[in-house]
C-alpha cells in the first residue's frame, strides 16, 4: 500500500522573476494581437503605476496562487516597493504563505489520483499540487496560539496578520526566505483578508473561541472596510493590480465609493489591471470588466486592462516586465501600515 512519502516528494518551487529579463519579449507583443497585446499593455500600465509618485498600489489575490509557485513574485513586489497594500483570500496568505513560513511545503502532484486514497493518507489535493493535512493542522493550531496571546477583543484582519508577522519575527523569523507575511510586516505593507475565517485562521478561531467562550478575539469586518478605505483617503491616486476576482476584487473597488461617502469627490482608481480566466457573460464578479466597474464610479477607463489568462503564466510576465523596466528603483514605499493610529498590543 502506498504511503504519504510516496506522494510528497517533489517540492513546488516559486518562480524568480529577477532571473529573466522579459522586457524585449513583452515589448514585441505590442505588435501582436489578442492576449499578447493585452498583456503588453497591462505591463506598461503597471509600470506607469510605479512611475507615478502619487499612486498607492493595491494588489488583490484570489485563487490558489502561492501553492502554485507565485509566492516569490509577491515577495519581490513587497521588497522592491512595487506594492503598498495587499487584499487577498485567506487560503493564499495563511494556508499557503504562513504555512510555508512555518517550515512546510507544497508538493508537485497530479489530478490523476484516487482522492479517496489521498483522504486516507491525509493528503489534500489542489488540482495538481499536494499538501500534508497533518502539517496544515499545525498551522491551524499556530493560529489559535497567536489568538490566545492577544487581548480579547475584535480586530481587523490587517491587525491579525500584523500579529502573524510579529509571531514570525519573535520566533526566529520565517523558515523560508520569501514569506509574504513576514516581508509585509517588515516593510509596513498592510494585508487585508475580507473573509478571514475562510482559511486555516478560521479553524484557529474555532479552537480559540471554544477554549475561551466568554473572553476571546473576533474579526471585525467593518473595521477591515474602514481601514482599507483609509488607504484610499490617504492617496491622491490609486492603482489596482488584480489577480483573479472574488471578494478581494470587490472589496478593493468598493473603497472608492466608501471614500466618496466620507469625502466628496474621491477619485476613482486611476490605474487598473486584472488577470483572470473568468467570463463576464454570466454576470459574476470575477469576470466583470473594469469598464463595468467604471459605471459604479470605481475605476477610470483611461489606464485599465483586462488580461484573460491563467495567473501562473501571465502574472510573472507582467510583474517581471515592470521589475526589469526598473521604475521601482526610484520609488519609495508608502508604508501604509503607519497610517493606523495604533498597532495591536499583546495581552
């Protein structure tokens, strides 16, 4: 009978955009058509965001991205002042990034397996990637441990994830050198997860609140919205770079309307790029176009580009193009973490 070690052998490696200068390649795509030309324009718009000193850049992440090898791309964006805030699903930030920061790995797999056997072996499958369920349980327990060490009260997801970064800092740092949570903590890049309980942190909350039924931490989603809106209010212009759709996309677009409610004549997002495989015809959010968002007063249409491509292909090309163009070298990070009046205090 097969054992867990028979499947968990080849580790997923995160692509390094610094190794490959794709600028000439992407520049050639300007003279092509279809997705190639769209991708070229997306790269040029992202480079425009980096050149615009008044622009705060927000990255949104949805889908199983870090387990697929894109973690180092985001890490390099943070470390080179190419992003000022991140809005993500919980799975990417906690189950995938924080999970690897604890020393665990994702493994090359295949969809051609018996998923009943996978369940018996405590192996979770993400399409063609495997993850050890027993290690994921340790991640759940670590989340509960962090919550147990915090003052019992409601927090925004940003505050919780700041504590995740502090936990790594106080416990010898990340076990890997490309942790997004740890990098964001050190570079004052706030991370928001609108559905924070929908990940390993959620299981941590179940344990934490069961152990502390009358005096526990909880998530304040309204505070999340207000805190992200403060980034819009603190920025003359904003640019959004969206991978996938879902809640992170809508949450980030909505802050324009919220800012306008609090401060009349708040500007729409000046720049916008979205990489997605979703179709707009069913009316779902993930495939809704940036032009559609303009009808809601959220996104200007002068510098916007949809790229219909799978993220593991398109994201390294777009970010790699902007990285090797080098505009980030003259850019200072906004350090939006500092705009909040106080940081979380430990119990």
